[in-house]
C-alpha cells in the first residue's frame, strides 16, 4: 500500500457507503458543513429507487415519481441543489379505486384509508361495510392498552371498523407505499399520527376526525414532483457534492469495514472520541476515514457490520423486503382519446384478485411528460406485493401482457403500446411489521457504541423520500457532532 495523506484541514474525512438518495443526502449535508466526503456506490448508477429514464423519446421516472410535500426535507434538498424552479405539484390529485369490477372515486375524508365517518366511503364499500363502520359508536371506548406499544394497522382497524374498510381501501393505500400487508404493517411506524390519536380517543373515527381538523390548517399541495422526473434529483445532489470538493465513486462495492486499532474501540460500549477511525476496503483500495455512514439496504448493512457490530448486524438481517416491478407504457394519444378516465390513476385492492396493484396515468398526472412528445400518452402499472415474488420472475412481455389485460378490464383500453419498459425493483421496499421501531432502536443503540459510525436509509424511519432524507440528515448531524470530526488525521491509502 502506498499512502496518500488526505486533506485534513476540513475537519476529518467521512466515507458514505451507498449512493441512493439517503447516501447522497448524507454526503451533501456533510459537504455543506465543510467536511471532506467520499461516497461509494456499488453499482454504476446513483439514486437507488430514484431513476430517471426515457420511453419513446419521452422522459419518465422508472422508480419513485412523487414525494410528500408536507414534509420539508425532500423539497428543501431539491431547492438546495438548484431544482427549486422545477418543483411541480400534480396536474390532478383525483384518483380511483378499481374494486368490485368498477373504477370508483377515491373517497375524501380519511387517513390512509381509515374514515372519519361511514359517509366518506359511500360507493366504495357495500351497505354491510358502511353499517359496520357506523357500528363503532356502539362499541365500548377503545382501550389504549389494546394498542400497546404497537399494533398492526389492519388488525386494529378491522377490530374497530370491520375488515371491508381494510381490504378495500387501507390495504391498497398502504400497499402503494410499502408493497406490504396491512395486517402485518406496524401502525406506530407507518401511520404514527393515527397511532397517537387513537391512543387518546375512545373512537377510531373520532381520532381520524381530529387529524382531519389538523390537516385543514395545512396549505399547499400534499405531493410534489420535479419537471423531468424525481429521478433527476440524485444527479443534482451529486453535482452539488462534487462542487464542494466531495468525491463520488461508482462501481465501487465495499467488501469490509474495519475499525482501526487504537484507543477505545467501542466494542464494549465505550465512547472514546479518538478511537482510531475506520478502514473501508474496496476491491483495489483502502480508504481511511474518521467516520463512516452506512446508507445501504439492511441486508448489505448487516454484512458490512458483521465484524464490528454483530448485534446490529443480527437485527439488520431480520429486516424483510418486498419486490415489485413497474411497467411503463407509451401509446399514441389519438388511440387513447376518450378511453382513460380523468384523474391520476387508480389503486387495486388485493382482495379483488387482479395482477396489477396500481396504475398511474403519468401524462395526466404530470404536465412535464408532454415535453418529449405531445403525440404520446404515458402510463404505468405496478406489480408485486410482499409474498408475491412469482410475478417478478416472468418475462418482460408477460408483465406487459397482464398489465394490458388488467387495464383493458379497468378502463376499456384496447390500443397496443408503441413502446414498453419493465423495471424490476428486487428487494426494493423494506417492510415495517409490528415491533419495527423497537428493532430500529436496538440497531441504533448497537451502532452508537462504535464512535464515528452511523446508519441511515429507508429501512429505519420511513420509506418515503422525505423520511429517507431525514434519516440521512440525522446520521450526518450525529457524525458532525462527534469530536473526531474536528481532527482529521486519517490518510487515504491506495494500492
């Protein structure tokens, strides 16, 4: 090894492992704070599930395509990297639910599908389902003990309001976010405000109404996109990092993460600030760092931490993931006139037995999709829920075919697409079952015993873009607060 002494005048060297939006956001925060940053990404592409692409000459998102705007982290980052003037709300916010063989308007007056009163779901639920919601007023007041420290969303809502509201609305809405099972997903982790409101109200519908009153005080769109696609955000963040002197290396998998000898290693729970630093080993290079942020999926983080933090590694190994595929379709506009219903698309409850779980009418939802060609209409479907991996092993042509079949049944669409693109996200969405937050706390407690190490990403505090960026900011801020980062003494060794 030939050692090149790193620039230590900027308060230490931080290596960020993982080039998804979490790793990029963490590296950006560190670079803005004046730290020397190296970001390592195992693949040839930055951005993770934020992926800009093209179909038939039209720009599209091949991954996430919108972000919650009522949390500021994502929009703040977009503005910080020069994309503020490209932020756009959806052109339409109306959507439908395809259930019982018809497209039915998405009801208003609910929190993640949980209604404040039965009338909000008229037309979506059967008369029996609506009556079951009304029956809650006859139930004994909910005991906060029934929620305990955590409870599955589906189980609690079904107990109070009946299974039909879960199966027809809560399930598809949660499935759109987590690709998971509402009867497994943690209420405390996935819908924390509803969890807390339910603890203080004897009625679940009363808890929803209290949140609705709070929501009415909020202004502005609930969601936001970026002209050109959400997938343009990673590149803009990367440019901002390198403009501040940061280094970004793609196609650079990390094979080992080793704590330097020297001082208190932290393995027995110590917190000595000058405990030696880290070796980050890639195929042909060893980076020495004062601190490391691991911003990879849980299974990868588990492997990287196996030597230095077996307790964290064991917890991370238990995080389950769901896989999904996105099928993007381009049609001639003339062939879709008077075919697609108004709105941004529709969700599909699993109970209806369809293959697709949702469809987005991209050209109707985002004005910028017309920039490539105003002769085309782009829409996409999503396939795959937790436990339904078999769909993802089908050929691309089969996924296109089943998508077209379901679209035909839902909307009457009969045209053949002029172009198609199938994007698979294997292990793309971490699952948040009951007890998830307790597991995250155990992971963070174990990691915190090693000075100069933090973790972040979608596996911890939320799978949405703002929540993931918030996780990254937390990790970066905790690293910045450690005394180690005031004394950059590590060198960068290359073979």
